[in-house]
DNA sequence: GCCGTTTTCGGCCCGACTGTTTTCAGTCG
C-alpha cells in the first residue's frame, strides 16, 4: 500500500471521528499524521517493520506508529471500520458537499436519519429538513445545489490521480517481456482536467493477434486491480480500488499509431479526421489508414505517418478537441503552443513564514534546480489566520529577509518580494497599502468562503483589482476540482477589466486547482489578458510541478507569448501593471 | 494523539463571514 492510500485512511478516520464528536485535538493528530504520511519521503509500507523509523517522522508518535502498522497489515484501521459500521460509508461523501461539515452531518444523522447523499436528496424532497436547527430555506437550497454539482462530477477523477494510476499500470505492463510499449490514451493523454476512465494501449510480440493469452493473464495480475469487468483476447477491463475503470488494449505493433490516434480522440476530432480521409479516398479506423478501394494500407504504425498521409501537421493531443485544429493543421498554421520548458520562473509560493514547509533559501535553491531564473515569495497575509498569515510588521520583516537571501544567492537567481493578500467582504484588501506598495508582487486572491450572490462577488473582485498595488489576481474562480464548483462570478467582466488594467490573472498549476477552465483560458487570450502560471507551492518539492496547468494552457492554444512567466525576470516585471 | 517541557501534564494556528439567529454556531481557509 502506498503512502497516499495510508494517508487517505487516516484522513477518513479523522472525518468520522469529527462526525462522532471526538476530541478535536485528537482529531487534529490524525490529520497531521495523514499529512505527514503524504509528505514524507519514507516509504511507509516498508518502514512499518521498524517502529523507530516511523517515530522519526514529525507528527507520528507511538500510537500512530502502531496504527500505521495495523493499516499495513490489514489494509484498514479498527477505529475507522467501527465508525463506518456505525454511520455507514455514505457519510464521508456527505462531507464533500459545500457548507456541509461534521456538525451538520451529525445533526442530519441524529434528526433525520440521513447517512448518504441519496438519503439527503430524499429528505430534502420530502421536506423533512424543515424545522431542523440552522436549516433555513437558503441552507436547504445550498445543499440541493451541492448535490446537483456532486452528481455531475461523480465517477470522474482528477488528472493527477488518473496519471498516477496510469504510471503504475504502464510499469506493470512493461514487466511482461512480450510488451514493448505501453501508452495511456484517451482524455488523460489529451490532458483534460478530469478523467472518466483510463485507456492504456500496449504493443509488442506478445500482443500480436492470436498470441495474446499470456499477456492478457499478465494484465489481469495487476496488483492494483480491484474487480474484473471483462477479459477478452485484445482487451482487459477492470476497476481499481478507487473505482477508476481501466481498459487495457493489446494491439499489433503495425497498428499502434492508428490505435493511439483513435483512442486518443476526442470524438469530434476523430469524426472530422475520418471525413477528411474519406474525401481523400481513404478510410481511417483504429487498425489503419487504408485505401477506400481495395483496402491497401497507407499508414498505421505511428500517428505521425497517419497525419502526414492526410496531408496535415501532427498536433499535440491536447489540441484534438475539434476546435479548428484540423483546418489549421492542413494549412500549416498550428500555433506553437506553450510547453513546460518555456517557463522561466514561478511567482506564487509559500514559506515557513506562513504555512509553507521550507525556508526562503530552500525555495530559492529548489527554483534554481528547476532551471528558473526567478521566483517570487508570496506568503499569506494576516486575514488567513490559520496559515499564520503575515501582518504589516511581519510582512516588512519578511521582505527584508527575502532581499537578504537574494544577496546570498549571489546573482544566481532573482527573488521577487511578494504577498498573497485576501480580498475582504467589501472588496478591500487585508493589508495596508503602504506596505503593499513596497512589494514587487501583490497577488490578491479570491476565496470562496465569503461567497456572495454573483453580482456582489463580481463587484468585490472588480473593486479589489482597482487597487493599484494589485498586480496579479489569484484563484480567479476559487474552484477546487471535484470538490467545489467555481464561485458564481462574471468571469468575463473580471478578465476584461483585468486586461484593461494590466492585472495578470493566475492559472494555478496544482491539479486540484487549475483555476481557469478551457473556456476561461480561451476567453482570456481573446481579451488580451495576461496569464501567469504558478505552482502555489507549500513545499520545495512541488516547485516545478507545472505540467498539469501547462496542459490546460495547451488545450486553449496558448503560446509562450500569452504567458508572462515565459519571459526573463525584467520582461516579467515589465509585463505586469506598473506599480501604483 | 503529539509534543515539549517551566519534562509525565497541558497546551495544541484563529479570524471573517453566513445564515439563522436575537447573540451565536458552523464552515472555510
């Protein structure tokens, strides 16, 4: 079992304890232990042999060590199992609804026998929530909307989760001598924000027609397999423990390119491509591009051959959404979309001054290792008290510290001073302007916790970016993938005003954030809005992990020119709104 | 349940906001 899974079990136990009304400090210990399990570089599954090693981890004491050992041995935790029996497995999903915390779950369980999202929907429809404490019309409406949003995203997985699984599956497939190549396809390869299921293609001598029996058995032996859906000659389908459906397809080498093209999609792209093939006297399938008359094969082994035979440029999978890429590829006018190598600096990160894990120096060293020319330290401001946010005095001291570290680096890297301020309920910022004016970069971030009706929310953000000290708008939609829908805001009005003011808009690369969706990004480009790519790292190890965010930019056809931190340090600063 | 000690107990990130309240509980970050 990997660290992530163990962390998840601890986290779930903490959630259940909270519903059960356990001691809050004990609960916090479980959460800290879960975080430690996720963060540590120690491989827990093997470290459980050695209790002393577990105790070295901050946040793991004697009791947690034995719990980790129990998890490793039995796959679960007695406390968790007991509470799950008591409340039912559905309560954990109830917690995912916005505005729903442990107290409300507990109330619903006690007063209305609600223990799952299904039962909550029933109870709302039956009017059984009316009259319960703190359950007014607004609250019930909020829950109803939350249920709708939840149902819409059910069965989907975040890109990073799917990619982790894909990586493990590919590694497993390549262990079999008859498999030479294994590639994830489908929406994962297109870099969609979320993925419904996973297509993995495998090819090699063991995948040739009529000889697949041994390879099929090898696939079926994947350790992460939870239950088998179907097992045929060329395809094995199963669920993983998380419920992600995986289809592994075994293909002859000669058809690899055609299959990769076919299974990468999208549907619209493939339909258009097949139409073009027909017009040219070909037929395109997952097996090959062939002559319409006689069926002689034209191309099949690689995607490049197929696109070339159709007299068009090959294009990155992210662009295959039937949004004009076929015409552009035929005319040779596909833009050179941005890639990870274009990024020259990261401009949103946290240190131990607020809620990060590393010092300014450690972040700078990590940035240097990523090949960056610059970084910006942007810790939280005081309003986010739980993050140990900086007040005016500490913010000024922090700037001084950042400047010192920049000197220590002896010109190796530029370090911008900065801060991530909170936008208050009335659109004001939570730090004094005199202090903000001394920062290289002020990111004003939208947080959904103060969500208001759309008009008010929009007005609040518009007011915040009018402040001349604000140079970047952070988390413009406040969404968390699969957890919280974007906040209700007129994003077009916000992007338009930001473009006018020269305020850059952040696209956070963290796979649970991806602040702007495909449509927002296209809109931003259209409006001439400057985009800034950032990792929002709280740990030096996450610096440079921009690939998920980059893929969204590629999907929206953004080029290096559209993104400010593809420029050098001076170019980046110069591209921001001049300081007020 | 963890941790560090003024070392075997007693502390443990807390402030803003919303909705339901009429003084505050619950959620979020």
